[in-house]
């Protein structure tokens, strides 16, 4: 993941929201389920969950691409976003990051 220096951790959250914000987590779940997303498809799949604006979904998908979690490619007038890592590998890397941080901070306390 190219955005490895960007680390988010909320130990009180549930599921993917431990490592991603709520909208990021939901869009990553959709990307993993569907294999690829466009902003319009994401909005279609999110219907009835919450009222998210087109620009909000577009911004979050772009940020996930900047973090290296999604690959973005141009197709006509829109972009197609595909996961760069599967769910299990993402979780493994994030848990390893938390453990490394804990080990590092624990050593400093000794």
C-alpha cells in the first residue's frame, strides 16, 4: 500500500471501521464484494443505507486510491476503482502495524 504512512486505528470501532472511517469502510466492502466500482454504481449499491452525495462518494473513492487501497483507471467519462489488496491481506497488514506500534511503544516504557 503506497499510503503506508497514513495509519488510522480506532480500537472502539467495529469491523473495518477499526482501520477506516465509516464511508471508507463501506466503500471498500463494496469494492471487495463487486470487484470494481464507479461512483454511480457505488451510489446505486448504497441506496437506502444513507443519503451520500455523488461528490462525497467520489472524494472518498479518490482518497482510497491515494492511500493505495484502490486502483483508479479512466473508462470513458468516469473512473473505475478496483481493490489493490484483498480484505484478508488488508486486515493482516493493519493488525501487524498495530502490533509493531505496541511493541515499539512497550520497549520505550521499559
